[in-house]
C-alpha cells in the first residue's frame, strides 16, 4: 500500500492511495490542474484511476470533482448523505451508475484490499473516515471530526499508518481574529480536532503495528507544524509513549508529500 498526500487543509484535500496495480483518490478538493501537477511532481499520473473515496460534501473535499469526472469516468464511493449534500456547482451532473453508497462499519472487498468506513463527527450530512486493509497492513484516514467516541476506538486501533486531523492549537484559535461564531464552530464536537485532542486520541489507539502518524488539515492561521509536533510530544510523554518510535509526518496544503510506503 502506497500513500501520496497531494494536499491537506482548508483550501483543499486530496491523497492518492495505491494497491499493486490499482489507485484511488481519497477526496478531490483541489483543481484538476493542481491534481495533475502534484502527481507529476511525484512521477505519478491520474490516468488509470480506479475510483474516488469522498469523506464528506464540503467544498475543500469535493470541489475538483466536476472537471475530474469530465476527464475520467470512475466510480465514486461515499455515504448517501454525502452524495445528497454535494454541491452540483462543483460536481456537475454525475452519472448515477458511478455512485456506490457506503454504510458505517460494513466491510467492502476491493480485490487487493478491504475497506471499513466509519462515521466521523463534523457539521456535514453523513461524514465518514476510512480504514483500508491489505493483508496484515492497515491505514486509517480520519479528518474533519470534532471528536471520536471511545466506544469506537477498537475499530481503528493498532493500524500501520494513520492520517489524522490536527487542525488547530486552542490558544492560537482563541486569540485569533476569527469571528466568535467561527471559533465556536471549530471548537464544537461537530467541528475539528485540536492538536491536543488529536494527540490524546492517538495515544489510545496506536499499537505495536503502528509505524506512521500523518498529521492532516493543519490550519494556516491557528496552527503551525512546530506547535503541532511539540503538542504531540508533550501528550505522548504524559501518556508514557515515545513519539520518536513513530514516523510523524505533517501534511501540507500547497506541496505534495513524497510517497509513503505503508
């Protein structure tokens, strides 16, 4: 399993996940031009795409669908709520034979791998995260969620790699010039995970198989990579974990990451 994070943040999200001969996008919130450019920078191509997984309908996760689908008629995997919430200005008319609904915590076979979608908690209609399983290797993608319930930790425990939201540092958010209504939205249980919330959750779900922790969706205004890393380090030490045992990688908004072999 190979992961290439192309963009992560409030201005657009997209990642390429590859399994042997097949490749899939997770979210499509950047332009087709940028998608092709960032793939080319990593010596990859959008040609031969096998499908797209969409976490939720917000523009920064779906705005590139229209042009992509004009050029590549590929299956789309998402919740029914997400499909109903998609803004047709950004998707255009979609051939409904391409749409495949996913249900929470059902297991889907894709040949080379299995998929288990799960609900996240965000101000969207039916947002989802994804767990991909290939043999003994697993990858959990969980972003845009205000919290994640303890009762569901077992579902995502001990994955080989995590791409997990670490959106804001609380103090930076509260002291920012953003309007209070926006601050409340971000802080809400249907908003986003702070650095501390993200790190504390990870200390409970990592295991002996875990190798990679990729921090996603960092706010450009209310977070910084060095702050996110420091918060993670403090939280891990508090819970008697050693952060250096894992490869902590911070996803970027405007620059793709090099391929990660999970």
